[in-house]
């Protein structure tokens, strides 16, 4: 496995006008066809830059902290760091990763709710003082292992349901907050703020309720003797720009009501999917194919209804235990696009997509309409940036698919004009004019000068 110290440096292809992301994908498919046909990502860093600009427009008073586990590729970390984003880390690997990019410790929050003592001590040694806590056992561990810790009390509201980071129920209830605050006072641990739990499928009212509950906890803490100064309204922003605009109206009015600027409270949030979901496209190769004859019940995979046309099952070189891990967070995967296939305009058939593991849980897509494909053909999945690049979910002989970074000349120059320069902040960022390596369609592709 590649060491953390080797990961930050990466190259980014500068796309001149007239070059599309599809051209880049086709070019890398051509290169892979000549070699091992490995899956790969293409990341458009300009998407992250534009998303960040829109965040500043709609959520100007709220400082974004990016959850690293959403996508930990070095290009994503580097660009978000250059844009002034903080980072939420859930384990030691992520803490080391963001620090290897030169992120200052005050811009890092250690969020794991079940922390190993060794990792708490690692945070203490490296000056990472902001930690999340939601129960007494964790509080006692932190008090023994990190004397300078500053806690964010993780609070669940009655509507929050699932934790957006782990899809499990975490967070202390309002009625438990007083006990934890009193215990923290007894143990001499500082509590500096609140972290709200918001699910990915949240609605505006959930933020309103969470911020209102946070005000109650702030008042409770002040009675006990804590002066809290940070409110983390959590995640749940998804990948939709329209959703962000709707949420901003509810959040900003509620924040102004309960935490006006004169209160001195810093408001932060955790947009993950919003920044990266649409920035990455995943290209996968079909490694096996199975034909289910028309009118025959698919008993092996529990398909209850026969079909009146041939049904195909395709096995891909990436699955749920790798780049499609977002399936485990209940995120919806959009139907793929057939890339570089001459039959793509022919009739389509009901198809099912599987990962390579042979596990019954490794089902990428239950149903989609595709032309008949062959082993060696390629499919591309857009909006593949969230929960797809990072630590593998299981030990595998297959390495994580590479990420090829690109940025359009327009996005790059706009970023430069905003004051984010390669020399000052993007120190691990090597920019080069993107060149095509070969002709990959019937018409020759032009090579940028």
C-alpha cells in the first residue's frame, strides 16, 4: 500500500476549450484497452471550485468542513484546502492524510465516535484538539488520553434519524446532554460546542429543529459553566444545488434567530457529497456476461418475474466493496452510459450489474436498460464522487482505481483570479496541458498545442 507521505503529489491536465470530459474518458479507455482494462476515475476539479463558490454565495456565514471519508483522493483534499475548507476526520488514516497536505491542526475535527485510545493519543501528540463525543465512556477515555481536548458534544434531534456519516444511530439525546456536560465539568474536560446529526435525506425542518435544540444545549452549558463557541449544523446537503438553495433559506434565518453574529458563535457545516458527487466519473469494464433466456425465471438471484425478452447480467471490475461503496450508504446510483460502443444506438434490454466478488451482496444495479454488450466493453457512471475513493472496505488483490485529474482553463483562471494560486497554496499540484495519446474514434482527435 502506498504510504501517506507519497500520496499528496498529483498531476492535473489543463483542458483547453473544445475538449470535453467525454474526450478525456475516451482517451483513458483507449490507454486501458491497450493494457489491463482497469477501472478508473476522471475528476473534474473545476466542479469542486464552482460548488465552493456557490456555497460562499448561499451560505456565506457558515464555514464548510469537508468529511474526508466522503472522498479522500489527494486532488480533492488539496483543492478544498486551498479554498480554505476545514476537514472532518473519522480515524487516524484520515488525520495523517490531511496533515500530509499541510492542513493546520485547528482546521481538523476528529469525529470518530468510537475512538481507539492510541488514536486519541495520536491526535493529542499532533495538536488536534477538536474532538467529537456523545457518551460518558468516550468522555472518560478522552479525559485520560488528551488533556487539551476541546469537545463538540454530538447531539441527535428527534428528526435526525441516521448519522449521515455512518448510517447508524449515534448522538446523545437532549435529556442526556446535562449529564454529559456535568460529567465533563467534573473531569475537567472543555466542551466548546455542539455537533448536530443530520441525515442525507434531510428536509429544511430538520435543520430548524437541530439549531433550535442546539440553542437549548448552549444555554444549558452556560448554566454549568461552559462558554461554547462552535455550532456544527452537520451534513445532509447531498449533491443538489437546488437543495442547497432551499436549505440556505431555512438555515440562515434560524441561525440569525438563535445565534446572531453578536453571540460570537462560529457556525460550521459538513458538505461532503455536495462538493464531490458530480466531480468524478467512474469508468468500469465488463469482465463477464450471462444471458438469462426469455421467459425463464431467474431463480439463482431471486427474480420473481419472467421477462418477455432476453435479460443480461454483466459483471464489472468494480463493485460494492470498492468504488460502488456508496450503495452501503443507501445512495442511489444513476444508470450508466455505454462508452465507445458501436451498438449503443440499438435496442435495449433489461440488464443487471454485479461487482466482481461473486458475493450476493455485490449487486451494483438491479435493473437498467442497456444495449447488448460484450466482455471488454466499458460503462461510465457520472456523479460517482461520493463514497467511492478512499480506504477499501475489505482486503482485495485489486488496487484502488486511479484518479485522473483535469480542470478546464476557464475554471483554473477563475480560481487564480479569486486569489488561490498554485505557488502559494497548491504546492502538490502539477499542472500540464492535457494531450491525447492516440486516435480513439473513427475521426482523429485533435491534439492541443
